[in-house]
C-alpha cells in the first residue's frame, strides 16, 4: 500500500497521452525535470527544467525554465540559465534558447539567444546578440561565439566590438 501511495505522490504531475493515430508515439508533460549524463562515474552535465514535454517519436525533451551545470574533472566548469531548452536523446545534444546566460568557472559571463552543446569533445556554439563580460577587464559583443571543449578559450565572429580595460591597482 505504501508503494502505491508513494508512486501517486511522485507521479502526480506526470501526464501521459497516446497521440491519436500513432499507437507507438507517446508524449508526456512533466514538472520538475532533471536530466543528467554520466559515464564511468564522471558527471558531464545536469539540466533542471521547471517543466518539460517528452516526445518519444523524435526523442526530444523540451524544457522551460532551464538551469544547467556542465562539469570537467567532477567540478562545475560552466553554469547556464535559459528560458527554454531541448535535449535530444538520440544525438545527446543540448540546445538552449531565449534569454540564455552562461557563466564560466573563471568568471566570464555570456548572454546569447541560442547555445548548442553537442558533446564534451566538441566546441560549444552560441549565436545571436552575444554579450561577453569579464569583470572590469573585457566587454565584447558579437554575432557568434565558439567556446573550446575545455572552456579555456573562445573565438568571436561576425559583427564584433570588443573593449579591453587595464586593471589599475
């Protein structure tokens, strides 16, 4: 009896619906979604969404109110916040869009319209209204930025304006 009551409490916000005309396709609406990728006891990333929709036909989870952490050597190396996101379980790609804020471990912040992360060995690509800040040292705008897989360097592209400031102590 306890197991049935626990299951009801855990799944009370979980709605599953068979799509008309497609018996093998399922969609689900879930509140408080956490997705994580780990391999060999090493966490690569974790994504939290306030709510989400799962579509089994294309293997995509569409998330709203996204918070994410990306890891390197089991430490958070990059944190993200975005209005919307998509996780594709077939390709393992993460796409964040609308009001995306990225904070790197070294204190660099980045705003973008869209960010695409393919895997831990590929660069991260952000596009649209890019604004990069590093404390009182750098302010830059661009159309596109490519961040290295190690998060240690980046390349800015398109219409770019950069201002570098000298720290006078």
